[in-house]
C-alpha cells in the first residue's frame, strides 16, 4: 500500500509539473531545459509573478500578513494595497500559489482570484 501511495504521488507530481511547464513561455522553458542539462535547480533564474485578489483581510491583520511575506527569502518583492484587496508578489520560480495560501489561511482573508506569470531573471 505504501508503495502504491508513493507511486501515485510521483505520477501526480510529474503530471502537475508537466502541465505547468507546458503553459510557461518558451524562453522560460528554454531556461529550465538549460538548467536541467547543466544539473542546476530547474527554477534557477526563473521568476514567478503573482497577481492575487483577496477579500476579508482585516486591517488588524495586514501588518502580520506583510511580515510573514517579508520573512520568506524566496520573495523578491511584493505590494499589498492599503485596503488589503490586491497582492502583487514577485518570487523565485519554485514559489507557488500554495505558498501564498499558507499565509492567507493565518488570516480571515480568502483568495478570490489569481494569476501567475513566469519569466526569466535579467
């Protein structure tokens, strides 16, 4: 049973990565292919930009929310609107919406919508 779970996880992980990879711009795919060929981390030199619409982030929670994001070394920079309804976050390429969700669940906020764009670091 344990082997079946590991195998299923591996298949889902591979499928998930392949799906995301195929949606990335060609220049990002080329960078990741070059990284793989060089034996480097696949996401080395890849940047992820998230545009996240939030609801119900209380004014009293905004500073703690910002502090959590600031403490994450994978985050290059971010902007949160004064009313807490929009987050623009630029991070290392391996960062995902799940990482943002981990911060959101510590508040009363919810993610209403998001988009992500991958690019190659200058």
